[in-house]
C-alpha cells in the first residue's frame, strides 16, 4: 500500500502542469502531500520533486510551500539539491540554498553552498528572477 501511494505521488508530480492561479497550484500540492511524511521510503519522491521544479523554474509553487517543506524533511536531499542547481536553477532551489546558509553550516559547507549559489546566478538556464534572487541572497549572506 505504501509503495502504491509513493508511486501515485511520483505520477502526480510528473504529470503536474501549473495553472494560472497560484493558489490552486499550492493547494493541489498540499493535497498531494497530505500525510506523506508518515510513509516509509518517501525519499524516493525527491527526484520527481526536483524534476517538477526544473520543468517550471519560475512557477509560484509556494513560499516556500509544500515542495520545499517535504524536501527539507528528508534526510538526504542536499546532494539532490546540488545536482538540481547545476541542471536548472530555480527560484525555489536557490531559496533552499539560502535557508541552508541561514542555518550557519560549518565553514567548508558554507563555502561550498555559497559557490553553488554564485554558480546558479551565472548559469545559462537561470531565469532572470532566479538571478535576482541569487544576488539578494548573496548580499544577505555577505558573500
């Protein structure tokens, strides 16, 4: 039963198309992830979440919203975040990096995330809104 639920969430994320109404998008995502944290093996959904973010890099999917909350509740999401940033920076993925930096990680980790953030701002696929967010976050982090 658990695997069926996980497969259903992956399928829903893979088929998701944002509507013009941002509230509807966020509501749909919250409904999709209702009681999701109770499922063992839920980490297998992380690649589908990042794929959705990458398909719609400028979509309003929450502030930070259910996708970020679900990812941050997973223990091993950071390597996937790093890979996603390198493929397609998005408003939400650079926001996640800023949240990691706000938690005052060790110096070597901080340096790595600042470098990733800088690279995201220079990435050729980075939307203008993401570039602007990166600049604000780097200024906030005094980098």
